[in-house]
């Protein structure tokens, strides 16, 4: 009963205040915009604009990001919370109250969303006979297109049997390998795929004479070879983090070396050299976030 | 059959000892049991004993190795009349080589026995004791056994012991069509083969104090290789002189020579080109002297020494290699208190290649009452690095060009690869990349070693016998392969290093009960935990990764609970047997059931150990064997039976829709007719 009374009083006071201000423009103090957090994010990111003297009424405020109107979630006198709208592009955030517009000094960067995908059955054959050094072209893959590519420059990683090349550094000296003309690199981390959330702290190795950024051989890099069962198993808990040819980042978990990712491959019968891997690719320049979508 | 008090064994102490009074876990398989079951080869009868199984290696259909207390066959010594058998392939000794038609008993000592027998006796010793002729008249036997897979086994034996001379002649011929466990393989899992065992023995007493025993054994097996040849030959010659200096002091002088040979050649059926040619020729010559002195009834000193000369010529070795070793041992078996028996012993082995070994052992048994006794033992065991681990120089041209070097040849091997520019180099400094410093290559290996503990009690009454034994075996310095370097073509170069420390631990229970005079029941059980200590510790501290087949093979984290343990180990092994006899009809019948719980064959998901997410497990299974025997007239006996009566075939985890791989070939019926004179 007491609470209801209090609420009623408060509501009444508010009503009186709003009614009052309607009549009295001079009472509106000029608002300011001081900061935006975060300063970048993909569509759907919730952003908070901090300032002073924002009106209490959501409908009194218009907010645009790069010219596209954003929907406002809540307003208080010092904070406006809004969501980056679909179609927004990088640009200043503009707040308009009663015809007065104020913009942030720096642009809000609308990021492309991280791309999560699964590449199935990437075929990485060798043309040499069994037991001889591998030969024949590598199968090149581009994170940007999420598919294999024939491009000599726009590729990020390339596969031939169990060997993985990156488009960075220099040629290793093996037969028929692609020219390295990008700024790619690789790091191998012990973790679950979902636990790698950023490429920030890793050191990236590159290919070079005699050695690949991802070391070759059983238990050296990404796989184990069991000669009793003749099975190549991707080492569990080895996450490959790549820098792409154009300096972006991606993480990869190889799931299988056999066609159609069988749960229990037959090393003597199942077609091998078919990679299936999960990846998360951050298409934004300089961005290291690699959080997997749940 | 509840054991009689007069059952004696020699393997536990190298002296005749009453089985029931021994402080060590010993299994005795009697001639009667072997005859009643109708089996003819050593592997078959061992497979029915508590805590002993014949375990397949990872490939199913490959070699079967005997496993005792969870310890693999590499670490179990096989003897015939006290002298060692050679001829292991990848550590396994094929026990189907041994016909058991002329034996008195098989003795199995469980736990480390290197204090008496030296290398290889880490896990135990299996000693095949041949029968001594007893009758003055010529006696003997002719029998023929026919079984499934067109298995035909003929045995002829003749024995006589007259005055000072005794002799025994034994001939065994076995032929079989073999069988196939793998659908897709055209070459059978067990090839059709024909084998002969010939064994003749002579006993001669020069006087009451001087006697001689000589034995010659020859085994020949010829496999019907579809295109090519494959044969095994084995010869053993043993000469022993027993000299009683006095009633209390005895010397035994023994000379032993054995040679095991295999020859395998596979020929291309079209152009007759030799595809595969492999020879294996191992020889051992061993003189040994033993000394026994009995101070009083239960107070005996045993000592001895010997010299092993061993050579192996094998296609995969650069040249014939030889090893020498010398050894001495001593043992004191005494009763410091009434009802307390203690045996202490030690052996010292000096070897030409690996570091020398001292193996002590102590065991004790205390009879609290005449029926109830507690016993325990602690002993060490070792296994010398084998020829393969020392001298192998092998590059697998058919399987990815990886190379393996034994310890003694690895330095030269790596140097050769470096000279041929086959080893990867640092891209910047151009230095050769080795995983271990070049200077340390070829440093001598220690022997693999173990410490084994056994403790338990036994209880026996007139018609009941019960035993419980706890065991623990700690192994260290187990030799494993490690990558020494990587070739420029990506293949690895392997060498041998010590890495693993493993343990096996468990409990064995044996119960025997004579329900009626001619009805014997028995049951046995082994509980086993077998783990790699380093993997276990790593899992406890940091966990590990595996792949979840239900989530598209994605990595998941696992903890200690998911670690199943060493491959090929079953947590539970059970057997139950009923033997029944009707003397007035001259008839007998028996049923034996053996069960082993699930076991895994290999790591599959690449984390280096067997876990619950590896799909390489064989489900637990039981085999039921039975046989009936009846005497006819005076000299004839007819026996019929079935091994694997329920026709269990199982399915290997490596099976697929178009390629079924079985665990067992299925039911095997047999009939045997026996003529004794």
C-alpha cells in the first residue's frame, strides 16, 4: 500500500514535470555527446552513447549510424543505448533531439560478421607413387570465399596429402608448391575450438626453406599417423590459427582426413586425403576477434 | 580337480617343491587336465587358466601373445624342461608351436622371476615339463584327433624305463586348412599349414649318484603360402648331468643349444619376381652349472651360473649380430620359525651390450593354521633390449619411407641419412634438425625393469581350496620408439628410447571345490588395472583432448575417468569349470567357460592413449568349451567335444559394412581316438 502510494506520487511528479517542460523551451538544457562504446562492431551490436542532458523520452531522440537510423533500446539523461541496424555502414553516430543534431568526433566502424563454416571433403591428392616424395599441385583454400581457389595470389592455405602450406614466407623446396606472395602465417594452439577467442597473442610462423609453418610428420604438427591401423588422425586439441594472405585472421579445427568425415575411419579402405575442417574467419582488417558463434 | 598335496613343481625355486607350500603364486596345469580337455597346443590350455589369456595384437588375426597379470608376452619367459625358448617375432612367441601330448605338467610362475631366470622373466615364467618314462614294459600311445578346419593331429609316443636306461620318443603331426577372419583378405588369417614335432629323450643312470638326461626336439612348420614359401624350423638339444656328491649336495651340469629359423618368400605369381624375402635365424648356446645343498629338511641353498652366446641373422639387419652374457644366481630357502618359510635369492647378469643387472627377490609364507596361510613376495625383473631394439636398420619402402634404427646402429644410420641429404635442415642456418643431440645417439640402453609385489592368502580343506592374491607390477624404462629426425619428404626417423612407466595391478581369486568324489568345480577371476603412469598423471593434472564422434569429431576435453588404460587389457577375466567322472563306465565329461570383458586395441583419435572415445573396443565375450571321453575295451579311448560351443565369432571394431573382421573363427568340433599300450 505504501509502495503504491509512493509510485503514484512519483508518477504524478513526473507527469507534472513533463507537462511543465512542454510549455517552457528555455528550460531544455543543451545536450552533449562525449563518447561511444564500443567503437566498432557488427550489425546487432548494442552500443552505449554517453553524454549529458539527454531527454528522458525515447521518442524524442533520433540516432543514426553512418546515416542509417538505429533503434533505441533505452535512454537516461547520461546514456543512450541503441543497436547497430542492418544496412549500417561505417560513419559518425549522430544524435538528434528536437532538431538539434550532434555527431561523434570519430567514426563508428561497422564490422562484417565473423564467418563460421565447415569445409567438407577438400581433396588434397598427390600425383606421386606411394613411398616417393609427394608431387603435384596443392589444393588452395581461401577463407574469404570459404572454398578452394585456383588463384595464385588470393589463397590463404593449401593442402597436399598431410602437408599444409600458408601463403606467407617463402617456398620450402618441395615439388610443385605454390609461390608465396601474401602475408600469411600459422600458429598451433592447444585448446578447444571455442576457447580460441582472439588471435591477439599468438606468434605466427611462416613457410621457408625446408620447413613449413605447420611442421610435417606424425605428432609434429596437426596429425598423428598410426601405422598399425594406417589411420591419419587430426590431433585432438590442436587448433590452427592462421593469418591470411591479406593479414586477416582465422582459426581452423581439422576434423578428418577421410572422405565424409567418418567417425571411425578404416585406414585401409576409406578414401583418404579428404579434409573436413571447421573454421571461423574474421573478414575485418586488423581485427583479431575469433569468437565462435554458439 | 582339487590339487593333491603331493603335487610338486620345480619352476618356482629350481628345486622340487610342494605346490601347496610355496610362497609364490604358481599355476599348475596337470596332464590329466590337458587330456580331459582334449586340447593339443600350449596356447589353448593356457587360455583357460585364471589370469592368463592369449591376447591378439592390434590387428586381430595377427599374433596371439600370452598375457599374465596384465603383462604382455614380451615379458614372459617360456621354458621347456627349464631351458629357454627363442624365436620371438615382434616380441611375441607363438605358443601354438608347442605340442603338449608328451608332457607331465605346465608350470606357470606369476610375477617377476628374474632372480632365477634372468632376462624376459618380468611377468612370469611358463615351464613345460615333459613326462618321464615309468614302466619297465614298453608303453605308448597312438592317437588321432580330427577337428574343424580339417585339422588332423596324429600323435605317436613310446616310452620305456628299464634298469638304468629310460627313453621316450614322441612324434606329433598336425595339418590344418587354417581359417580366415577377414572377409576382404584373400590371404587367410591362419594359412593352411603342416607341422611336425619330434622329441626324443634318453635317461641313463650310471650309478645311484650320477645320471644323464639328453633331449632333442625338432619342430618344422610349413605354411601353404598362396604364392611363395613360408616355413619355421626349430631345434633344441639339451644335455644334463646330475651328480650327487652326497645325500645333501648335488651338482647339475647342463648344455643347451637351440636354433630358430624362419624363411618367408613371396613371389609374384605372374612374372615370378621375388616381392618379399625374409630370413630370421636365431641361435642360443648356453652352458649352465647348478649346485644344491640341503642343510636340513627345509633348508636349502641353490646356486648357479652360466653363459649365454646368442646370435641373430636377419634380413633387416646389416649383418649377423651376436650378444654374450654371463650370470650367477643364488637362493636360500629356509624355515627360520615353525610354519614360516622364507626364500631369498638374487641373480647378477652381465651383458656385452646393455648395462648389467642385479635382480633380487624375497618371498615368505606363514601357515597360521594347517588350513590357512598368508604369503607375499617382492622381486625385481628385467628384460634385456632385444636384437631389434639394438640392431634394426629398416626403411619401409612400401609404407611411406619411414626408417627405424636400433640403438647400436642409429648413429651410423642418421649419419648416412645426413650424408644423403635426406634429413630436414633449419631454413636459416641450414643446420641438420635432430630431435636429440647427435652426440647422445647410440648411448647404451638400460634393460627394461620392473618390481613386482604379490600378497595373499590361501585356505584349504580336504575338498576345498581357495586363494586370493593381490599383485602389483611397476615397470620402468620400457623401451618405446621416438622420432629422432624428420626426412625432407616428411617421413620420420624412429629410434628406441625409454619412455614409458606403466603399472599393472589387480586381484586374482581361485576357488576349487570337490562337490562329490568325482565332481570337481572350479572358478577363477582376475581384476586388472593397467595404466601408463605418465599419461595418468598428465590427465589428472591437466586433462587431455579427445574427439567426440557424436559432435562431428570435434575436440572435447576429457579427464582421468575417460582413460581406459593400456591396450589389450580386460578389466575382468573369469573362468568356471566342471569336471565329472564316472569311473565304472570309464567315462568323463567337462564344461569350461572363459570370459573376458571389453578391451581396446589401439588409440584412434590421435591423443596417444586409449580413451572412451576411441572406437577400437572389442566387446566382452565368453567361450564355452566341452568334451566327453569314454574308454572302450581296455586300450581304447574315444573323445568328442567342442571348443567355442556357442559359435561366438564377434566383430572387430575395424570391421566395416563391406569387410567383416571376426574375433574368433567360431565353433570347432573335434573327435579323438586314442590307443594306449
